[in-house]
C-alpha cells in the first residue's frame, strides 16, 4: 500500500496555491486603489469586505504553500530510502524493438 504522501500531486497543488496567492495580492492592490478614490455615499463598504476576503486568501495560500513545500521535501526524503539503487531508464527500449 503506497504512503499517503506519495499519492499527492505536489507540483499541481503548489501551482494552484501560488496562483491564488498572486491573484489575491493583485486584487488586494486593486481594491486598495479603488477604495482610495474616495468613498461616495458609502460605496467603499463592499470594498472593505472584499479586502478582508482577499487578505484571508493571501494568508491561507501562503500558509498552504509553506506546508505543502515542507511536506513535498519530507515525502521525497522519506520516499527514496526503500527504493533500489538501480538506475532508471528514461526511455523505453520497446520503441527500438518494434522497428
């Protein structure tokens, strides 16, 4: 039975978390710029709520990135102990045998 960490697709998860972090930072700057234009008749109130949502996304994705990176390193370090030292074949020889 494979280890639970071996089944996770770490590059995909890290790419999604990094994308969420980048988009949240950009939206946070856009929200700050829009709210600095001047609240007219309380129009900045929805922007404040949106700013808190973006801040939560920034914090959660940053913490997720750190945790997933640490787990990825741990899984790679622990996953190599039980494997053989035979070199891996990069290309399958069956393509040459078919010709």
